[in-house]
């Protein structure tokens, strides 16, 4: 599922159904990837199965928890131990948890008989997501009721659903909205489109600075595809500052330690 549709972009810039097809096929996915990279996760709602911890903690120094108020990130160091009762998931917002297993000898599920039925944890009894006033979990943090989560690599297996629905990307109202992400992709795509067009030959208005994408003289003819043209002009899609401002409340600061 694409977050931002080609139809919406054509309407925005006044293109018909066939104009710039090759260009948009290249450009719009790159803009979504650029936004995902800035956020630190894929915001589309999907079910995922992941293993934790993924990163071995150093023997010296304590683990910490990232949190954000939408404008700044704070890091709280845990005292006395590397272990924590908070599990930080890689994708947000957390919508539901289907299952969670703990097996300290599982080795990411490669060990024989790992994550057996007896290692299944009970939702609400053994663990629960940390929700806000809207009733869902924007931080992707899961709390262990008793003790700490194991520190052995790949000893936790969790299947969960996270992200925004197609309707939530479109809606700017309600408690749960991903519309700012869609707007940021639109701003990024519009900026990138204008930059590429500045390097394109405009047959109706003559030439502008930059490489020519197509040329014909008698029997001689060549055409450069948009992927090659992007390389020629060293074009890279970047998230503009105004788009980054919209995305700030959805950035996954906790992904740094997930």
C-alpha cells in the first residue's frame, strides 16, 4: 500500500493521467522511503513478528529509555542494571499484540524446540502496552509486570500490529491520525519534482539549465530514462524542513535502542 497516491500528486501539479508516468513511478516511492528513513520506521499498518533483544548490551554502562514530547527527545538511564522492565518495539504506533514468548535458550528461534507453548506470556498478566489517553500505544513500549525483560539476545518473540491505516493517513481529525505523514510525503514529492523539472528539457519553452533527457536529429535519436538522469544530476530525495516539522510528532526516537 502506498501512503501517497499518484492520482493525488497528478491533481496537485495539474498532470493528466498519462503525463510523466515513468518519472512519478520513480519519484513517489523514493519520497516515501525518504520519509520512512526520517521517521525511523515504516508507518503503514502491518502485522510483524520480531525478536528481542537485537543488540547486545555492553557490560559497562546502563541501559536507558528514550521518550519524546513531540518536540524533543529525552534519554533516561536506568540505575544499577542493564535489564529493564520496558521493551521498546521497532515500529509504532502499537495497535495490538497477538502473542509474546520468552525463551532464554531460543537464539532467535534457531534452537530446536524454541518458543514452545509453555513459554507463551499472558497479556495483561505478564505484560501490557503503555497506552495514552487515546487508548493506544504511540511509543511502542511494552511493560513487564514482574521483574525485567531478559537480556539474552533473541530470547523474546513478539507478534504485533503497528502503524496507521489508509483511512488514518487521509484523516486529519480524531485521536489517531497519520495525515501529517501523508502531507510530509506530498511536500517532499513536490519539492523533488520541481528540482528534477529544473534539469529537464521543456519542449514548449526551450531549454533550461541541466542535462537533456531526449534529443533527435535526423535518424539519430536517444532518450535517457529517469533513473539514469537522476544519477547524471546527482539527484537525491531529501525531506524538506517544513515536512520534517510535520513529521516530528511521529518520529520514533526509541528506535535507537529497539
